[in-house]
C-alpha cells in the first residue's frame, strides 16, 4: 500500500522537556530575560508608588 500524500500526513511535534528547553538557552538569553524582568518589575513598582504617593 502506498503512503498517503504529504498534505494528509500530520507532523508529530517534537517532545521537549522543560529541562531540555532550559539547557538549550545560552547565558546571553538568560541574562536578557533577567534584565527585562527586573526592568518591568521596576516600572511596575514605580507605577504603584506613584499611585499611592501621588
């Protein structure tokens, strides 16, 4: 029996565990996420302080 055409076959997504995904990121990506998170936290803190003190 012949294989069905490519359009009817479904591609199986590759299963990646969280540990594998974390190990796949380099130090530069992790530092970027850290800096962006800290900046967003500072902006949120400033907005909260401005709301209560202003």
